[in-house]
């Protein structure tokens, strides 16, 4: 993944959906009309009982209103609105023709249309192909020390076509080439990355983007597609950045670019190219209450359960810059707080959802991992755990006086069945008593 104002990196290694609504309703509360007076005042009428709240039956409006899914923010940097991919391979590359065909097709097809929706980016085109002699196998090339001067030289000699503002050089290195980036090593710490540099063209400097895709023994189309969409939405990652996600509960203290935010949900098959490709965070999908990690498999209904949280000013873990993050629930020691939950699905589900609350392993585990207690001295309960679209159960968090002050990640998980679950992350901030 990439840290804010650093490079776009695909880390080596790596929202689930579906849900339902039933027509059954809870029975009405017992009628108190026959109650008798037991306070000792003979003949006095019993006081009227307070009316019971109507049962929460949910809604047939899909999706029900809810707190918005987070979106990535535009920091004002450059985009590749009409990307042209120049496919660069080395002599002896066994998959040369497949990589060329993939690069041409992936930015012009349905996958590109789905991951660029709402970002102001058009379909891409081919920028041509270059095959270089293999003078890099057995070498270690550092991004700043070696690669940037190397690319500059190839452009000056005319070996690589001169770039414009929409050029993206896709560099597929041999397996025997090692790339280093900010002290990290390819195929150990990262699988691919993108960057940009200023190249002299006809007396002027053009800041052009490039993607570095090492050969780590497989998965190059996933790595390449990951970097292509990130380069398009954040072309010059060291020059201020464009689309970037900053939300501590959802994306960690350093945040990430659009494909970074969906990497842990895995790749998806692309029928047009016959390969696996990356998923990427799409603001337009999030705003429509759909799975923000696109594309998704056809026929899957997205659902989740939003938590009514607050914003906090945080300091970015890498740059030290202040930013606003949603997702906090603040509870002083020795007190309790109730928080409203908002259940939603984009269409009617085949059955009700089951809710659970707790901490995932390391705070951000997958939707099928076991939930643990949030932290010692904290109890969290949900008023209704069988829910459907439009229901508003209450989350109660009670913090014992013995609890330790600090921030504790947790999730409320919505489960449809054994293989379909989503979760909404938040952070419990335990503070001193007022």
C-alpha cells in the first residue's frame, strides 16, 4: 500500500456481500388493561402505563437511510484522464504478447469502466510496445538512484516514446531483477508500485507516470491492474497526491490509494481478458450504498450496518500532517454510551441478518474472523441481533473505571450465512472521567 505523499505500492500478499428480509414480526407486548392497584389505596384507579415503543420492523425502501460509507478524498493532484499505456518488456519474456494484449484491453473494457466510475477518467488506449534488451537480469535497481535516470536516458535516446501528461509506462521486469524502493525489496515487501518523474521533452519537462511490475512468480495481471487504476487516480504520488483514503477505522493510520483499500478482499476474475484483476474503491458505489470495492460478482446484494460515530482530528503516521477522520465513539471511564446502528441493504435479502460486536484480530481482520472482546474492562451489547434493512438497534458500550485510556478498534458485523458477512469498523476512544 502507499503512505500519503509516498509511492503507490502493491504490498505482497493480499466487503463481502449478501443479506435478507423476512416478513415475521415480533408479537405485540402483553396488554396491561386488566392490571389491579397494589399500592394500598382502595378504590383508586391504576395509573396508565407508558405506551410501549412500536416494534422496529425495518423498511421496504432499499437501501434504508444510513450514515454514508466513507469516500476517498481528492487532494488536488494530477489524474490520467485518458491513460495511454506503453507496455515495456525485456527480451526473453515468455508472456510478452499476453502482457501487451492485457494492457491494451484492461483500460478499454468493463473493468476499467467499473473502477473509474465517478472519478472523471475515460477509457484508456494503447501507447505502443517496447521490447528492451535484457541488461537488467541479475541486477538490483533502486527506484530513485537507478530507475529514474534509466528511464530518462531511454526517453532521450528515443528508445521509449516521449511521454505526455497521460502516458503510463508499464515496466515488466524479469524474475532475476530485484527492485528496491525506500529501503524495501520487491517480492518481499511489495509486489508492484507506481511513481512519476520529470522527463525532458522538446525543451520542456513532462511529469510522466510509470508502473513497476516485478516478476514474483505469478499474479502480474492483478499487480498491473492495481497499479494502473492507482496511477490514473493518483498520477504523481510524490507531488501532493490526488485521490487518497484517510479514515483510521476503515483504512489504518496511513490511509491508502484506491486499490490499496480493497486489496485484502482479494482479486476477481475478468472475463474480457481471461485473467484475475484487482478490486478498487469506487466513491460512486459507496455513495449508492453498494459494495465500494468494485467490481463485484453479479447477483450479489450488498448490505451492512452503519455506526453513528463522531469525527476526530488525527495526525498522519507518516507525514505528520493533521487530517479529519470519522469513526470514533468516545466513552469516559466509569460510564456507558448508547449508539444508534443503521441496517441497510441495496435490495431485499433472502433472510434476516445476525449482528455481533467485537474486535477482530489486529483490529481490521476479515469478515469471517473470530470477534474478540474490544478490550479489558469494556462491555459491548446490541439491543437486537436479528435485523433487516431499515432497523435501528442500539449498541451500548460500558467502560469500567478500571479500563485503560486509549483507542480500541472494533467492528459491528452483519452475517447473512456462513459465507456472507460484512462489517463496519469504528474506534472506541476511552477517556478520563469528566
